[in-house]
């Protein structure tokens, strides 16, 4: 029996490669809205972040999410993403 394929993705901030399910996907929908895609299935351009606040704060501050999603995040989008990240543990691995 062959082992099951596990899709890997890279965090846009720390560049660590992890199984897709361990990361959280941020998606720019075809309409241009920025959403947190918990299930990883939403249509649109996606970027992945680790499940820790340091990666979220760093990716937003250094505009890595803007680059990965090929858009400019609005202040409201940034605020919403930072608010979401407050529930995540703070694990600074840099």
C-alpha cells in the first residue's frame, strides 16, 4: 500500500513548508474581496500563513500578503486579519 499524498504549502511570511491542513489560507475572491478560507476550498487566489500570530503580523506589516495575493490590502482588510490573528498563539520562530 502506498502512503497517501499530503499536499504541502509554504507560509508567505516564514517560508516554512508544511502540510496544507496546518496552515490557514487567505483568499482574494474573483470579486476582489479578501477572506479567511478556513476550509481551503474557496475560489480565488490564495496565500497561506502559519497558525501563529507572529507570521500574520509580519506578513501584513511587510506587505507579503499583498504581494502573494497580487493586490493591495485595504486598512479594513488588514484590521480584520489582525483581529482574527489575535486568537492564534504567539510563536516567534524567526
